[in-house]
C-alpha cells in the first residue's frame, strides 16, 4: 500500500481532524487499546487539538480503554500507566480530555461465565467472550454519553490496510460528503477514523519520528513491546464488524480462539518466565476443545436441562461441575506462582467479587451448600475468604452430605432435590406462592436420567422421526 504522505502532509491531516472536531458539538470518544494504531490515532488527534486556540476547545474528548480482566498483564500495566499520564498531561495542557477504563459487569466476566456457569473455552464457533467482555462494556459507556449529549463521535484507529474486510466495512458505512461513518449498532453514534488511509509503515514512521508523545511516554517502548511479543494489537471492540483478538494479537491471555498464543510464548522466550503458569492454564483450556476429549470435560445436558442436537450431531453443554472446580484450583495456583515470581506481588487473576458470584451460582445450580469456592480458596492460598451473607443460605455441608446419602438410597438425583429445596427456601414467607409450582415444573421437565447415553439415544430417535416427517 502506498503511503498517505505521498498525497497529504502532516499539516493536512491535522487540519482535517480540526475541521471534524469544530464541525459540530458532538463529544468525541477515542478508543485506546495500548497498541500502535490506537496510540498513533490518539497522538495525532492530541497534537491537532493542541494546535487549536483554547477558546475553540469547547467539547470533551473521552479516551476509553477496555479491561476485560483477563488481559495480558503486560498490556494492562502499559494501558493503565498510559491513561494516568494522559489524564495528568491533559490537565496541564488545559485540554478537554478525560480517560476512562471500562470493565464488564460481574455477571459477564470471563471467570464467572466459565467457572460459574460452565461456558466452554471460546472458539470460532462459540466466541461468547467478545460481546460480554468488550462490546457491552464499551457500548454502555457510549450509550451513557449519547443519553447525556444526544449524539457522539467515536474516534478509532481503524485502517483500510488492516484487511480487505476492514476496508469494505469502512467504505460501506462512510457518509457521502463527510469524514464520518455510521455506527452499525448504535444509531446515535458516528465513527471517525483519522488513520483510515495509513499503511502500517505510516503508523510506525509517525510514532518513531514523534517518539516523545504528548503525555510523556516514549513510543520506542511500544516498538520494543511489539518486537518482544511478535504480535499485532488487539483493538477496542465496539461492534461486531470490528475484528477481535486472534491471529497472535495482544489481548486476553486466556484466548483459545487461536491455536497458539505466540505473543505470550514470545514474551516468555524473551525472559518473562513468570508468565509460564498462564500459558499452561490457557493450554489446558485449549485442550478441552479436542473433539475426542469433549465428553470428558463437558456435560451432555445444557444449562436449560435439555439435550440438544445441532443438525445431526450432539451439541455438548457446559463444563462439568467437577472440571469447573479443577479450573478454579489451577487458576489460583497460577495466581500464587505469578505473585511469587512476577513483577507484581499483588496481581489478581480472579477477583473476590467474582469468587463470591461463582459460589452463588454453584449453590443455586449445583446444590453446592458446602461453599466449595471458599474451601478451594483456603486450600490453595492458605487464606480464608469470608462468605457473603447470601452465600450462607439455610443449608451447609452437613445438610448436603445427609441429602446426598438419602438421594443415593432412594435413587433420586441429588441436584434435582437440592435445587427443589433451594426454590422452596427462597419462597418462604411470600404471600403468593404460585411461582413455586412454575419453578418446580421447570426443574422436573429437565433431563434427570442417570444413563444420559440412553437419553441421547432417545433424542436421536426423535430426531430421526422429525427427519422422516419432513422427507
């Protein structure tokens, strides 16, 4: 691809940015991922705005970055440090710039979904992580600003040279006679891509020729990080058209969409040995995607209690409860190791509020009255994590053991009885109890046979009957 500077000067680019900024009263939201493209975009925008008279800087520019809570620790450190520097430098320069770090809500975090709900490791066919960890958190921030201001302009580091798909998306949504594009999900948000015609060489040339960026960082450090990781960046994702991580990009250290995490492997090869437990856990999750091993790790029954077929094959459900416990143990062991050997002795791979939420889900969905999360945490870390009030409930280990014994004697599924009792307990004291019947009917409609292979065989027969009807 030819260079943007063959047809435009840097002053031309600054003037275009200034023209778009002054063209309306819509505030700007600048996406920052810590990578080369978003760093270049923000630096160019920053320099363009600094060249304007202070009297014309009448609207805010919000810099946002997405922390999925499972980002590569090196990237998290870089991004948070950079956001702090940007905030301080903007105040000194009297620029209307504010930085924000957006995170997924508790119910959507990676570990709550995987360990709590049993979601399997993300893949190309079930990439549940992007929407929950990135799009929803970023879009909530955008929607809040839309509610406040009516409309907003999103500034992204997107470039046509990234891929033919990216070029098609940029061209398809471009508004005729304008530098802006329509946002494909949020009608009151618009996209501005100052780097859309930049080549990769243009990005690096700008960063290295302007190596001391306006917030006091050194762009040569960014180049060094790319060389150490042998990777491309993971962009801020605000819609389903934006390419997420994969193909050896910086991003989540748990990413199982790619076959190998070359960036983390390269970092380890370059001396970051403390990251090895992260790579080992990531590989453990990746191995569960082997079709020959799925039956070992995953339930045949889905979270709705049914056995499901996709076309003519069995669709495996969530991770088995016991394997979720294994993941939690391995994760906490990895956390112990990176705290001991890594640069940050207080690093958290999983947070306390996530542990409490996982335990809440386990009690409700698996009848885990003995609070296994807290037992595992004490076993691995040696520290007691106090249970939250709602985790205590009415039942404990003694009741769980007794119920399990009775259920075994009577040939009744323990989980069915535990969830039925939990439902009854939650309805105690209510004036109207009609909903208890609905909850019990739903429980009883689930697949509870011990021999799930027989249940699968029955499901196959039903599938064959349906196929014959359509034939």
